[in-house]
C-alpha cells in the first residue's frame, strides 16, 4: 500500500494492523471509521481498552478473568466444585459456558505446552492445578484441551503430574461434528469415533 | 454469547464489536489478545487512536486527510494540478495512488448522495468542488465514483452542477475486471464493455 497522507493516521493503522487477523487494508478501514466518529466516542473507545488493561484481574482459584479476586464461577455455591474442567484459555471457558451443559468449575492454563513457541509447563498454570487438586481433592478432572499435538502433549503431561490422585481424569469426546458429513471426516477422527462408540439412545 | 466474567472486558468487547466487520466473537479475541500485551503497549494502542482523532486534519483544497493545512499531494508541484479526480473517500485516494497510474490531484467528496442514509449534496464537498473548479479552471475533471446507483446519481448531480465549464469531464472505465472470466460478468458490465470498446493495442 502506498504512503498514508498523515502520520497520525499511519500510526493508528500500524497499531490496528498488529491485532490478530487485521491486515493493513482492514486497519485502514477501521481507522477511517473511527475518524468519522465524535471525539468523545473515540475517547470512550480508547478508554475502554486501557480500562480493561487496568481493571481486569485473574481469579486466584481458576485463573479465569474476573473483576474480583475470585471469579463469578468459583464464587458461585450453586456450581459443582467437585468437578474441575481444565481449559487452555478464557475463550474456552466462555465457549463451554455458552453450551449450558456444564455446571462444574474451571482451571485456565493460559495456553498449551509448545516447544516451538517456547511455552513450557512452567509458563502455564499447571503447578497451581496440581496444588489445587491436592488441596481440594475434586471427584473429576476433565481435560478439555484442543485435539492438537500441543493439546494432547499438555493433557498427557498434566495426567502424569496429577498421579497419584483418587480423582477420575476424563477428556472431552472427539468425533464427527454435528451436521458434518461422515465421509468428509479425516481418518483419525472417524477411527476415534468408532472406537469411542456408545449405546444408542433416543 | 454468555456473560463475560469482567465488566472491564465486557466494555472493551462492546466497543471493539462496534467497529465495522467485527462481530462479538472477533471482538472477544481482539480484547483477549490486547490483554496479553504489556500495559505500555496497550497504552500505545489507545494513544494512537486518540492521537489520530486529535492530530488528523483535512486538506483545505481537496479534503484529503493530512497533517498539514494542505495535503502532500496538493502541495506537490510535480503533480498535474490541471487534472482533478473526484472520489468518494480517502480510501479511494489511497487505492488510486497505489496504482501509480495517476499524476493529477484529487477532490474527496466524503461520500455519495444517498437518500436512504440521509446524505444529501449539502453533506458532501460538492459546493467546494464547484467553487474550486470555477477558481482553478482545471483541464479535466475525472469522476471516479463507484458504479452504484448512489455513485451514478452523485456523478450526474456533479456533472450538472459543474455546467457550464470548459473542463473536460470524464469518468473511469467500466468493464471486465482483470483476470475475470468473461461469461461470469453481469450483463450490464459486459454490455458496457462492448459499447466502450476501443482500438486493440499491444
């Protein structure tokens, strides 16, 4: 793209294009959209970002994002505190909450073990999980990590680290996604879904 | 989407999702991405947006974005000031500049006439164009508006407003886009490209 006729615009475009999935063209569109707004609205936009950085805290129990020391899920006595679902990120918590299928609590790792990205176990909330499990002794620990090499590696690492524990360690089901065509599924997924078959229910 | 566990995060997500083309899920991804950055980087991001709003000015000649009273294009004596290209937005200036095919100057309308969006001629830089043409008497005025109903209406309105003028009023060519399949082109475009045929050159 050619020169932008304003350094102020150029700087905003550069910052916006550093966001994930935002290319330079999209950043330009966003910047010019913002420019068309009232000065007050633009200030509110910027304040919301800085306010987030200043205001957001992390739950000291599960490391989910929170405004308090303890997140609303951990603080909720109606949740099942004997079931801990281990996830990679806050997005995963929000995604699972949106299903309305889970009443337990969470433990947010903050990522997965990935040597390529120089992320080791010590960079994640794994030690705190081990200590939490030792202290709380939950009945079930669900490893809800992505079915990727990094996710599998992390799940295996955590499984080993938690031994010995009386808790049941489970993992989320892998299989054919709802509304997917069977013959389009990759072999690993299809094979796994056959091995993990279960009684038919209506 | 379910409740976000932090009001600060919620506020940032709401602001981000007001940007064009950014849905709530993407806004959440952007907010969490920003959260992972240093406090200083987040401040720089916010400052760049506010700095843009405070710093950006508009060229008093062509209404392009600029840091000075006159934009770099209008201030450039090497440009052909006898040819004025009329465009809708700053994005269009940047897009045409990126082609390296145009050495004239611009006039940025700030939009097109659109009764549905309550945009009338008085909301656009049309009167200033009429005055500019009367004062500068350019040799050519290129109407480079989008080939939409609104663009065509605006072009016709400007054409009438500029009469009488000794300037040659032209419009950009419409036709089959480079690398497009002929038989996929719509009838209007294909018909126009046949009417506008010109001597074959190599």
